[in-house]
């Protein structure tokens, strides 16, 4: 009768992410395939400091640590933030993430480090008990040693275009939470603002959808899925290979710092993956991982296209070919 999409963010389009494993941007892809308008997908927030220990799946090191006096250092111990912004560690997320990205690319390192060893150990433990315990579980005592961190995809500001009642451009299709784009985050979301879309607008969307239910007919003549003529492929591993490849492409070419050339490269590789996976899909029994992969490839396409269309650096979309424009940008 009425459908509400609430599938969350899309961090798993990128190699490094803070998001849970289900965050694959599928709502956006489904809505787009149904013909809904999609907005602002080029604005993806990267959190500067995600723990870079292999076993530590998507663990975020809170910004409060930098507020408390933590210093960002490269592998040589250099406190590098002053090269990038007068506010140093307290600069906004996008600036700190870009500074770290620059250090990693210039130096070829795998991590930068967050240093709290100069702070009072008892206060560090008292203020950040979860981070302290988590790191200790990997054998890292943060009061003694630096914390290895990297930026990671954190929040998708864009998504399915909705009005303030969660209505999309398709009748009876609603969206809320991170998959929706009400526009409240603009081009650069402030930290801790997701409750606006996840609670406030979600509440409005559900109430609006519920109003419709009494008056709508439900279509019960949906045919059973027909999988005749498809194969039970013995090459399912190709799905995970394609997925890893897509994440790598998005991380390398559509990540924190973009350029026209990188975006063109990304589009060529995405097109290749699209063709390969569509061919696989047309011959193969449908599975959840295969559907997820198709959706990931679609949303990757939309992000790349949105980024290519924006001929300026603005908020979370940073393209080195348009730096001058960024400085002149006046929101
Ligand atoms: C580590 C971390 C820390 C954060 N800290 C803060 C903070 O301090 N303050 C703040 O405001 N925000 C924070 N955020 C952002 C905030 O948590 C998210 O934006 C918010 O939870 C999104 O809510 P949601 O309901 O839209 O999606 P989710 O909470 O992600 O829920 C989406 C649901 O949809 C399901 N789903 C996904 N795809 C499908 C599918 N194809 N079919 C069926 N089900 C599907 C998922 O399994 C999941 O249950 C943080 C995010 C992370 C990752």
C-alpha cells in the first residue's frame, strides 16, 4: 500500500568505513531503479579517525579525543595538522580527513597516529573507557602508544529526494533516515546531526504513510519469481571479487580527494563491472549477495555521475581541478 525505505547509509561502497555491514546504500539504488529522484550523492562524509587495526572492524575513534588534546602525527612523529589549518586538530572533519589523506598519499604510509600519551593516563581512561578497552583488547595501551588511524566513509548526506513528510517523487513511496535526502545536511553535515533524518523526519514520514493505508488497495497479483533457464553458478566467488574491486575503485578515485581524471577512470571501471555483473545476473540464479552487488554498482554509478556534474569544490565534494572555485564559494 505504501512503502517506506529506511535502509541507512552506504559506507560499504568504500574500502574503509565506520558503517555496519548492512550499510550498502540499497534503498537509493532501489528507488532510482523505480524512477525516483536522487539528490546530492556527491556529498559523502569521511570520518578522519577510524581505528586501523585489521581485526578492529569499523571502530571509530571519537573526535572528542582531539577535543581533549590528542595530537595527530605521521609515522615520523611529526604533528602535521598545523601545515593544513590554523585550528590544527580542531579543524572540521572534512579538513582533517583531507590532511590525513594527503599525508598518507605523499608518504605512502598505511596509517597516521593519534597520540594521547602526553595526557594524564587516568583521565584518558576515565573519559574514553570504551576506546581504551577496545584498543587494549588488541594489545594496544593507548596511554603508552599511539593509536593507528585512517579516514573512513561515514555518512551519505545525499539520497532519495524527499519533502519534509518523507514523500519521494513517486506516489506512495516514502524514505527516511540516512537513505533519504531532505537537504538538511547541505553539502557538509555537522557531526551528530543524523537524528534529524533518522528520528524527526522518520516520524513524519511514517505518520504520513500510515494516513494513506486505509484508502489504498494492495496488489495481490504479483507473479512468483521465475528462475527457469538460469544456472546455479559454480563461480559465486566472482561476486565477492567484484564487490572488493568496486570498493577499491570508489576509495581510490571517488573518495576524499577527487579529480576529473580520477572520476573518469572510476566511471570506466564501474561501467566494466556493470556489464560483467549484468551478464552474470542474466544467466544465474538470483541470490541476496548478487542483488546487493547490483545495487552497489548502481549507487556507485550515481555517486560518480553526481560528482562529475558538480563543477566546483563544495563542502564534502573536493575536486582538485576546482580548488579556485572552492575558495571563492560563498554559500
Ligand atoms: C560508528 C558510527 C557512529 C555514529 N555516531 C553518530 C552520533 O554520535 N550522532 C549522530 O547523530 N549520528 C551518528 N552516526 C550516524 C547515525 O548512526 C546513522 O546516520 C543512523 O543510524 C542512520 O539511521 P537509519 O535508520 O537511517 O539507518 P540504520 O540505523 O543503518 O538502519 C538501516 C536498517 O536497514 C536494514 N537494511 C539495509 N539494507 C536493507 C535491505 N536491502 N533490505 C532490508 N533491510 C535492509 C539494515 O539492516 C538496518 O537494520 C554514527 C554512525 C556510525 C557508523
